[in-house]
C-alpha cells in the first residue's frame, strides 16, 4: 500500500467529499499548512453504517494518516465524530483531534430550529446531549436527509436531483428561522439548501469553527507551520472512484490551488481484505 510522505501535515478524513468543506476552511485560514485528505467513499455513506463499522473505518484511516506523518487529525465527518472521536482520543492520547458536531449552541439564538444530519448523528448521545442543553425549551425539527449525501456525491451542487430532494425534504419543515447543517456534505450545497428554505433563514455552517479549532490546537502545541519556504501540498486519497472529489475541488479554488495529486481506489485503507 502506498504511503505518501506527509510529515507535519494536517490529516483530514470523511466518508466522501463532505470533509472538503472543512479542509477548504482550514486551508483558507492556514495557507502555510499541507493537507492529506482521505475520502472513504467505498464505504459511504457512514450514516447508513453500524457504530462498530464507523469506528473501525475511522481507526484504520487514523492509523494511515499518522503513519504518513500527520501531526493533527480532523475527523471531518459528523457521523464519525459522534461515534468514534472519543475512542480515537483514548487510543491516541498524544494526537490532537478536531471533530465536527452539529452547531447546536449557536442555533439557540433561533426560535424555530431545524437540524439536517444523518440518522446516526441524530440518534447519537453527543447530539442528544447538545440538544437537551441548548434547545430544550423550543421546537426542533429534525431530518435524517435520506439520500442527500448520495446525490451530492453523484451530482454536486446546483444539480436538479439535489434541488428536487431538498425541496421534498424541507417541504414539511414549516417556517424555520434557523437551520443547522449537521453533516459536512451539506455546506457544499448550501446555496441549494437556502433556495429551499424561507428567505432570511439563518443557515449555520460549522466549517469555520472547526478551522479555528485546528488553528488553536496547532498554536497551543507549537505545531503551526512556520517555514514559508516549504512548499505547501494538498494530496487526496479515495477508497473508491475520484470523480466526485475532482469535480468538487474545481469549485474550491483555495483548496485546489496547491493540489498535487488524487489517488483513487485505495480500498486497503479501510478494507484489509480488498
């Protein structure tokens, strides 16, 4: 199995292209940092997997990123964060991790709140605790958005299949004033989501907050890149085909600018017997 040299890079992984929204925010805030991104699209969507499967995939990818030299790991997937990040932190106590969870706290400024997330995230103890802490006194409309991740992966932003599904999913949501994007795929189609919601709805994208947490951890641990002469590289690995990732990168110029290569079909990252 090919192991790319990425000593001192930021490792990022997701079940597919959704984590690119987080990786893009990280590279926008930290332009000197190199990134090694893993898309486990062979096993996507994680929201349809068991908890045990999600943890196993997450552990194997983390092993790979650390072996390549990553200094920090971003679990750029709400589902994997909900299920796996606590176990990852216990297994790798010296490794800084940044996870993604539904931005429920800032949603507390709204009165009619909607949460778009996978079924795994919505049933997780982490999400339920956040909802009980910040939104217990108001109605919360929730949708597992069945099929949305697959359509984003297959068709991308602005496509008819994505827009049609969003209109159907949100048709029964009522007059929401605040919507939380509880899956990293969803910021990639934030324009389509806004188009399906009442005008003026506050749509909360957690990517920026995750990038700022990466910055804080790197600074706190003295790990931030400080050598401007070192070339920045953004490399991408896929356990399935690379077409969705390649298509999405063209719409993320800050992340795409330092792209070196994309390697598809590296199934052994998460499937030893593949």
